[in-house]
């Protein structure tokens, strides 16, 4: 009988050979070897394939090649269905495992007293400009290992409470047991559904499992943030629209009131779609519509590449949607935005006042110092004479 590896590690990649190389090396350098490694190349060129052929030689490595036309959800679905391991996890081509990551996850799962269907962990970020790692902050306690109820994680999402997004098992930061995925696919079709496969997978895993084992440790580093699909979609409308066009959907906003391509809007759409489909542990989880409108408004204000006309159009569409919503929600949203505006205004005023006082204090100190200094005595050559 063939051995069933503990982990199946899937690296889906597309036209990023330089970053992919780092991801692949970080797996092969782990101090844990009970895994299979599946690379699925959805590239439109041969650079990644050439890199694999010339640099890497491992009996653990299986390479799949698509014709380069799969959408992101279909690509992840295609690649993960090839997995044979007990637990399946995805390492994107922008991510690298830290040292001891696989061993840490393995020990946490094996030492847990309860059945582990899903396991999630934190991550940190790498700043390409400064070369620094950041955002490694515990949400419970550094290196804690806890079982979190799936309903609690879902509530953290809808209310954006402490824990989100790290406790949400988006496959970028989690693994699922193979038989759980088969159960979900038998009931609901694909595990990775449009629009955002990491979020739809996370919501399906929550719907079909009572709890998630959470490791409060940053076990991988996410790099290449400047070319991230999600990050670029947050800043640029055309990137978001281009991604949506690959999915072949008739309606991207079937469950949400705002009909514009905001990342936050799309994530809420994914949640509501999966809640309607799967129910389970997501039943009775009510959307916090005040939080929804606030997060969408905040994203509009933070978009850095918008023309003035685009910004005005998005704000107008957001406002139109809110005006058609429940009056109580309208008032709560307006009150929250007003409180944020007033808080920021007071902070600015305090900063201005503090700067004014500080400048005045420095001027007074300089004036006092100058007043108390003895007169400077110069010789004929213009040099200061010693006392």
C-alpha cells in the first residue's frame, strides 16, 4: 500500500517565477518531510516550467500544467483535487513558509485532544521597499493554540472584531482535512467558488465544521504585496473589473445592496452566497449592515488611483444604495461616520495645537539661552578668544 502523506502542499502559480522560487524553496527546506508537494502552473509562458526543470529535483514534487486559461477559483479547485494527503494546504506563489512551520502545525494537530478538521494560523508581511518584516502581532497570546468555534469566527468577520482576518481559514493561512473537503464537494459542488476562492472556501469550511484549531503564530510571510490581486483591486477599479471578467458570472452582486466592485463588497457577497448555499454553522449569523456600509465607504476613501470623476461616482452609488436601505441603518451609518470625522478632526486640532505650543516653547528656550550667553570676544583676525 502506498503511504498517505500527512500534508499535501499545493502551490498554484501564474507568471511569477521569481516569487515562486522562494515559495518552493521554503517548502523543501522545512525540517518536516511527511508531505507531498504539488505545483500547479497556470502561466501563459514557460518561465516557471524552465525554472522547475533546471533548479529543482525532488521526489516529493509533482508538477501540473494548465493551458494558462483557468480562473483563480477553477485553478485552485483543479490543483487541490489532485491532493492525496491527510491535510491539504495552499501556499501561494507570493508566500514563504517560516522555519519549522510544517512541524509546528503537525504537532498542534496531533497534540490536540479534539478532532481537527480545520487548522488556521497567522502570517506576517514583507515590505519590498525596506526589506523588513512587519505585522507579526498576536491576537490572543503569542504561540497560543486554541479551539475557536466556527460561529465565533463568522461573527468576527461580519463585525470585524479582533481575530479577523487571521482566524478565518482562507487556505492561504490554513489547512483542511481531506475527508472534510470531499464531504463539502459532495454536498455543494466545488470547494473553491467565485468570487474570491480563499473566502468562499473559508466560509464553506466554517459552515461544515464546528470549530477551527487556531495557532497564534505567524507561520508564513506574504511578499510581493505590490502585485497582489486583492491589494491592487482595493486601489484600482480596473484591476477589480478585470478579475471579475475572468469568472463568467451573470451577477457579481446578487446578495449585496451596493453594486460596485469593492473588495469589501465582494467579500460580503461571498459570505451571503455561501450562507444561502450551505447554512450549517453560518445559520443565524446576521450581517452587520452598519459595518458593511462603513467598510465599503472606507475602501472608497482609501483608493489611491481613482480619478475625481470615479471617486464621485463611487460615492454617489454608495450613497444611493444607503438611501434605499432601512432608515435605522442609515442613521447608524451616518452617526458612525460623523463620530469618525469628529475624532479625526480633534486629533488634527490637537496635533496643530501641540505643534504651536512646541514651536513657541523652543523659541522661548532659544531666546533665553541667547540672552544668558556671555558676549563673544573676537581678536583682530576674527577668531573667538578663549576665556
